[in-house]
C-alpha cells in the first residue's frame, strides 16, 4: 500500500480540469481580425484597378500598406510588453477599424483618389502588427490553461488564421461583385470591432499590464533589446532571414499578380476562389502539423515546404486553366501550412516570457521588411514583362532558397529537445 501511495503525484501536480475558454477566445479574436484583413487584401487592389487599370498603381497601394508595417511591427512587440497583451490588442483593432471605415466615408464625401487610398491603406496597416503580436503572445499561457502541447496549439492557431483568409477573400470577392468595393470595406471594419469584443473577455496570466520590473524602460530601449535578442539567437536569426526572402518573393503574388491577372479577365470571383484555395490548403497543412510534429523532423518539413512552394509558383507561369491554378494554389497552402506553427514553436521555446512580445514583433517585422521591396518591384515587372515572366522571376529564387536551407546546420535546432512551455 505504501508503494501505491508513493506512485501518486504530489498534491501540487494533481490533475486540474483544463479550461479551453481562453484558447477559444484568442483564436476567435484572431479569426475576426484576420477576416477583416483578408477582405482588404482583395478590396484595396480592386479599388485601385477599377479607377486606373494600372498594375503599378495597385503595387504602389500595396507597398504603401506594407511600408508602415516594417516600422510598426518592429515596435509593436515592445508596446505589448509595456502596456499589456489584452489592452494592446483592443486598442490596435479599434484604430484599424476607424482607418478602414474612413475609406467609404471619404468616398461618399470628398471622393477617393489613389494617393488617398494609399494613405488610408498605410494608416490602417500601422495598427495591425501590435494586435497580432499581442494575441500570439497569449498562446503559451492559453496552452497551459488548456493542458495542450505547444505544437497542437500552434497548429490550431495557424489553421484558424488560414480559415480567416479563406473566409475573408471569398467574402471580399463576392461582395465586390454585389455591393461594390467601397461598401465592402464596412465588413472589414466590423471584423475588427468583433475582435475587440471577444478580447475584452479574455482572462489569462500575463494578459494584463506587466509587472513594473518586467516592462521595457522605453519603447526604443525595449525594441533594441528585442533586436539584440533575435540577432544573437542563431536559430531565430536564420528563420527571420529565410522568412524575409520568401515573403518578398511570394506575397506580391497574392496581393498584386493575381489581382492584375483576374482584373484583366474581369473575374473578381475567380480571384477570391484562388485565394480561398490557398487558405484551404493552409488550413489542412496547419492542422496536419500537430500529428506530424512528434514523428517527423521540423527541419525537413520546412525545407520541403519552401521547395514545393517555388515549384508550384513556377508551374503557374504556364497560366494554365483555372482548375489547375486552384490545385497549385491548394498545394502551396498545404505544404506551407506547417511553417507558421514551426516558427511559432521556435519563438516560444527560445524566448523568455517577459520578452515574448518583443521577439514576436521583431520576427514579424523581418517579414514586413522585405514586403515593400517585393511589391514595388513586381508592379514594373508586370507592366514590362507580363504575368508569366513575372511568375518565373519570383519562383526560381524560392527554389534556390530551399536548397540553401538544406545546407544550414542551425535548422537542426528545430528538432533538438529544449525547455519550453509544453504541457501534457
């Protein structure tokens, strides 16, 4: 009997009933906010192309929305660590909602011009990274509350994010065809408002205002601390550089190349369907990561994802029939779906709790750093070389990046056991 008693866990380790509510609320808030952004991805380029029909103008607006993301995402994590995760998320979504709602208001009064659209797109983009970093920083605490593993949480979170980009562009394409691009932006604003309401009900350790000793001394000093931390961590630095390169080459496809192609065909619904195929593939790929993580190498999953992404983009240069484009888009989403959860896992297991917002912010900003260059380069490429040649120009470097990834020993760190917030 004594031996039996010895096998009992200490009282402090007694099983506690998992609480899934915080994890559900974090994902629901992310869903609403990302749906709004998903709609905007379709609406803003369409709004420009309706007025001028020039790919360069659409690229300028996309670049105007992306350039502020570089600066704001870099500092966003410091705001999260200084003012608190829940508060930062709510303020961010409130400001995003107001900037988006300003577009239909100005359209109905003073009238829209390309510079006005670009300015409002830039203003709206400034606030998004802080909200994203705040919600993502809540994931480890929500994981502990739900008694899940980090891989499972990240898998669901990224799948949820892809659900938003499945719903958002689909809604955007349908609404453009029914109520027009300008009025569709009211739905974008509503997504941010719903996110605010959901976040108000989240109760998690670390979600409120941080303890004074854990707050950054200032926004500037906190951001420098985050930059130094990421740069001095070999794995995080490598992942950030890979992400920069891939985003610069791939994001213009969704935001500029596809809108130009389907505008020429006068098929907004087909644009929505291709972006939906990407999201469906991403959802399946993200959800598949959770059961794959314990039995497969994270490093090999990542290398495979980058390689197939580039090959599928190269195949799109043939401008095949719509059903083939949909298959290729779905394949891209499928193989790249696990990359987000893998990057999240690296950040969560390689950063201290009190610096998580800054680490997330810095890692996010590296992707946005390359985005504007990609957007601005793709517009002239499309106007001068055409859609097929632009696909070739963007896809071949991605395939080369996959080859480089295969030769990097540091990526083996993704598969080495490490102290983390994983729970059973």
